[in-house]
C-alpha cells in the first residue's frame, strides 16, 4: 500500500525542516546528508500532490464518458492506432495481459524512485532541473485530471477491463475507487515514464540508459492494452513534459537573477570600520 498523501506531506515537512535547521545551525555539518534530506523532502511533496490528486473525487459520470468519446473521435481524426485492435491483439497472449496489469500497478512509482535516486547520486549537477520538471509536469497533469474523462474500458465498446478479468485489479471491485477512474486524461503513468525515458537518455552515456526508454515504451503500451488509458495520453503527457522544460528554464533564470542581485548587494555593502582599541 502506498503512503497516504497526508503522511507524505508530514514526511516532506519533517525533512525540509530538518534540512533548513541543519543548514542554519551547522552549515558545515554533514552537508551531503542535509542536501539529500532536502531533495527527499521535495520529492515527498511531489508524491503527496500525486496521492492527493488520486484521492480527490471527480464527479460527472455522463460528462466523463462523453469526453472519453471525444478523445476517441480525436484519435480517429489523427489516425492513431485503435485501442480495440491493440488490446484484441494482446489478448491472444494472456501472459502479456497479466504482465501489463502487474506492470501498470507495480512499476509506476518504484521506477521513478530508482531514476531519481540514480540521477541524484550519479548526475548531481543535472538532478535539480529534472526534479523541477517532474514537479511542473505532475502538477499540470493533476490539475487537468480535475476535468473528468472516463478510461477506454468504461467508454469504448469492445474494450476489456483486463484487471477485472485477469487480475490484479488496481480498482476496488466494490466501486469505491470509481471516482478516480474518471481522471483518465492525461495519464501520470505516461508523464512519469516519459520523463524517466527522456532524462535517462539525455543525462547518461551508458548503454543502461536505454532501460529508461524501454520503460517509457512499455508503460505507454501497457496503459493501452489494459484499457486504462488512450494512445493520446502518451502524446498529451509528452506535451506537458515539453512545456515543463522552458518553464523550468525560465524559473531557473529568474532565480539566478534574484540570487545574483542579493549576493551582489551584500558584496557591495561597505565593510564596518574596525573598532579602535585603546591602549
């Protein structure tokens, strides 16, 4: 079971307070530990936002199904592959469907965590910008998910609910988890997987970086064949990530200017006159 959003916020607050106090009280005390605590706090905030978004009740079943049909119509206009054809092809291999169900549930958060851990310790100079882009893309995704959109398995005739059919099922069969199912567009699964894939290829020269790209491809394929999301989710997720890049660069440049002015003002401030010592 994932950590609830409120406990994630408590954890983030504790880590950030610890980092702030440690820097203020003992700026040279175990700076590596303090820096890691600060970054863990930031990531906990991102996780809490994601969990909070999943707990928000998105109402309007009829509107959600209508928007699902609109997504389907847009895909036909763009000549995207059919989710029905793709899933029916995959249904010939039951092992592939079961793998997709497990991957959809189990790989989402852990793979992102592994990437962040790896990027922090192996590419520390590039880590901050990818962490910020993750935050921006996640926040934009959760905001858009407040507009209800039903997933293909609840919208398109012929799409099978593979989780219900083969298990494991990510949603409560009693119907308790039905409201979050109406937040199918855009898919945070796709956003996070695309960020991992793109970032891994950009920041590393190792041949292992292609595991990140493979994760992105597998995630997009599995969210479709399980009936949980549309092909268009991958395109929208990529668009949100692309928008997060210039926003992050703009925020970084603005912060650099502000910090430069503050440091410059301090540097230009006249030094105090030395005190006269009486003899």
